[in-house]
C-alpha cells in the first residue's frame, strides 16, 4: 500500500533482536527520538536504520520487498 514500516526502539533500550520479517520488509529503524520517528514515517530520513543510541547502524539494511495487488 506504499506505507513505510518503521521500527522504534523502546526508550533507553540497549539492544534488541529484530524479527526476520522486519529485517526483510522494514523501511527504517530509529531510536526514541520524535524528529527521527516523524521523518522515518514520512520516508525523509537520509540514513535509515539506527542503533538504540541513535548512532548509524553499520550493518545496513535490507531492501524491502514490495508487490502490488
């Protein structure tokens, strides 16, 4: 449907295991920061996928697989 799938770490989370489906289909993963969450939902963040502390996630991200019904 064209919506972004955004993961948000719980406030003060130190690390979390991501579900395989999110790794495969997620568009962005951000820390608990209002501006980052809004930009992730809008799809306007420059560097998708963060660690819980807000630093860039070095292992990158997977390309979401989308299909039209």
